């Protein structure tokens, strides 16, 4: 299917879309196939091979446990944090995996085969599943790639998936692959960017379903913040990173009692971004936007839009809901451009593909709801990405904590500034969004592997973990 707004914004668990959500999704697909093919009852052994970045940073990213949960049949959109803890504790205590929810196998984390120095041709995030019977005969096997944002691709079906994508785009009323095509659609129809995205979404959902779905996405984002602000202590994983969001909230409530003093806007934006990413680092329930490592940027900028954009102090609930829907549609349209032309995978192009893409999407969403023309919205997205080019992915200890959490807050502020700069212009500018997206893609190709989520360079090797 053509990439849509609900592909770019999906509910899952932390800490990583490419290393947690994608592997769990792949495991769940394989488990479902075992049930549907009728071979499940004959399975006596399981083999899991993890390659490249999944093996190199999988421990800190929750990859190994996510794979186990997926193979038990759990899906990232539906599993709850309490279920995660319950099932992982059971596997650890008993040493048994409930494969596809139907066969108990002797299998634990230690049985996974890790190949961090082996990168499969399609993508660095590769994983292979195989099951065999009591005689050792392989009953079924499959290789998957987690290509960023929770998206997965099966080996051998890449061309077919691409063909399906192209065919599905033909069914869209107003398809686009580039920003130039998107702006052309806006000009020919006299519509905004969010309008174009909304029309395309109606090809597969009703207007009511689109609106309800996007408001649900925002509700999950808000719930993520609320949950995070109730937690105390340090983040899991061994780095002993202190949770800052609860203390920040306490101070802000003392200094900005009515929560509407404009001089505190950046502190509130920082708070939202930190809270979301602290919850993500905990393995909590988040919205992939468009990745988990960058999950705090869009909620933080949308919070700004709802609380500090002109006229919002007089807005009704209907007005606020309209802003949410319009913001996410415009942001989603820009996300499509990155997914189509480049990558949103930190393991493929560095953090510019995650935080950079999210900042660009957020800038577009904010410019849209603040009354920007299509040209100004495109300019906002371009400015945000241009100043995230070359951003590396080098988390310490393979944990989505340092520099990821603070990086979301910084990128949210960049997005807001990018939108403001664009809105002070007339939409014409020297560098196009398409040119910046291509530059990001090429920069990612040229970037050393050690700076692409492998824990072999940057902060990951220059900062002592303990």
C-alpha cells in the first residue's frame, strides 16, 4: 500500500522503532505464518539470527526481547507494557518460549545467534527465523529487514513490495512522491498540503475514521507524557540517566502557575519532548513519529501549536481538534517524502533520518496550522532538515537515552524556529525540500558505518558507560 499518515504515526512500545517495533512485527508475522501453514504442531526447535545493527546495539534497544514477544504472537500496536513485563519474566524464569501462542519451546535470549559484523545486502537491520522438526528438518524459514519507523520488508519480496506500492499509489486521487509534485497538486487544486493528504487518506478510510484515528494518535501522545511525568528515579539500562521531566514539571508549575506565560514556551516544549523520550527509553507505550528515537519532537511541537499559536487562547475543543488533525496530516505528507525518497532509519542514514525527518515534519505541521501557504510549509520543512544534515546515530551503550532524549528537545525548538522563519518569508527560497532530502540520503550513504547505530563510533565509544 502507499505510505499513509497511519503508517508514519503508529502506536507501539519503546525504545526503538527499527530495533524494537520492527523486529517484534517481523516475529509476529512469522508466528502467524506458522499457525496458518499448519506446521506449528511439528515444530521442535527454533533458530534466530540477528545481523548488523540489530546484533550490535540490540541489547540496549530491546531487540532481543522484542523478537521473543513477536514470536509468541504479540504485535507492537496491541501489547501493553504490563504484558511485556509479564511475558519476559515468564520466559526468563522458565526458559520456555510460547511460539505463536501454541507450542512451548526451550528457548531464551542466550540462544539467539548474533552477527554484528555481518550485514546482509538489503539492509543492516537483518533477521532470520527458522523452525525445524524433531529430526532437524527445516519446516519454514524467513528473512526480514527492519527498514526504519517500524516498517519491515521480507527478503525476496522487495521488488514485489515496490510494485505493490507503485500500484497502490495509482489508486490515490492525488499521488505525489516529491515535494515538487506535492506543491503542484496544491497549486492545481487550490488546496493546502494537509488537504491533499486528507483526500488521499480518504481512498482507504472514511472522513470520520481519519479524524478519529488522528485524534487517537494525539491522545496516546498525551497519555505517554502523563505516564512519564509520574515516574521517578533513573532510566533502566545501566547508564543511570536521571529522569528530569517530573522535576521540570514541578518547577514549571511553580514559575508558570497558569501555564500560559509565553516566556516559558520553550521550557514546556522541552518538557514534553523529554517526557516522551524518557518514557520511550523505559520501553513504555509511545507513538512512532516517524520513529521511536524521534518520538518526542512532533508531540512537543504540536503542544506548542495548541498552546502558543495565535488565537489558541480563545479556541474551542473543536478548534483544537481541527489543529491536531491538520498538523498531523501536513506532517505526514512531509514524512511520505522522506520515506519515498530517502530513509527514516538511523541504521541506514544516521540520526538525520530520524530526528532530522521528525523535525522537518513538525516544522511543516506547525507552519500549516499557523496559516502558512504550501510554499511556506515546504520551506519550513526544508529549513528544519537542512540544519540537521549529517546528524550521527551513536547512542551510548546502545541505549536510546544519550544523546537521543535531549536531541528531541533541541530538534523540537529547531522545528518551531524553522516554521517561524518560513512564515516570515513568502515561500520562495533558494534550496528546495527535494534537494535537501536527496542530500540527506547521499550524506547517509557516505557516512561511516560506525556512526550509523552500530555503537562503534562517536559518543558510543568516547564516553565511559559507568
